C-alpha cells in the first residue's frame, strides 16, 4: 500500500474544502434569492389539534368550513384536507384583501398548494397549517394536493375563486360566510 506524502493530502483536502464552501455559498444564495424574490419561506405556525375529533367539535366542524368574512372585511378560510378531497372543494375569496387559510387533516399528510401563488404548505394530522396571503387579481386557481397521500392522490384537488373586491363585498354583504355555490 502506498502512502501519499502529507503535502499532497493537505493540498487535496484544501481543494475539497473550497468546493464545499462554494456549494454552501450557492445554496445560501438560492435561499436568499427565493425568500426575497418569491417570498418563499418555511411555514412557522405551530398549533396542534386532535385529529380524531375534527368533525365532532371545535374549529373544523362542517359549518365552520369555507370562507368566513371577518368584521374588518378580511377573510379566514378553514379547510379540511382528507383522503381524497378538500372540504370545501371550492373556496371564494376577495382580491386585494388579507386572507388567512387554516388547514388540517384527519388522516394522513396532504399538501396545500394554490397554483400561481406562493401558497404551499404541508398539512399534517394533529397540526393546523396556517398561511397568510393576499391575491392581487381576480381569477381562478387550481389547488391540487401535492403530497402523495395514497391511491386517490391524483384526484384530490380543489378550486380557489378570487373575486374582485367590490364584487365580493356586494355578493356577500351582511353575510358571515361566502361559498362558491350561491
Ligand atoms: Cu392528498 Cu395527495
């Protein structure tokens, strides 16, 4: 067995250290670019809930699901992600208004992704995923489940309908809730 001279080993180690430092630098630069330019950040909300009693009591009972209009005009949208659907399957929200999504799962991990936006979070049973956002324009967004959740995963998706702010206010004036089916 041949033994390399120490200077050769040292030089090679130094070169690899530069390569690793370079890779780390690129990764950090990507993280900074994505968080600043795309507003992509890790979810920070940690709230737990009993996944086995979601539909029986508390915040996520059926009549609480969907869009709830707050006194200040902002909305909170509560959603259950379950094998293999979102409840409700269509959500309506106003444009140019603060929107909070609160999502949880009674069974397995699902993904909550609103296409064309930076809303993207995991939905883990036992936890409430919360996302704050604001839609700039009216329009429809597809909302596919983006965590593999078993055989029906591909058919699990919903819609988010963003309405013009004034139109939303007219349509749901005086109502505490807003839903797609009117
Ligand atoms: Cu739910 Cu994939």
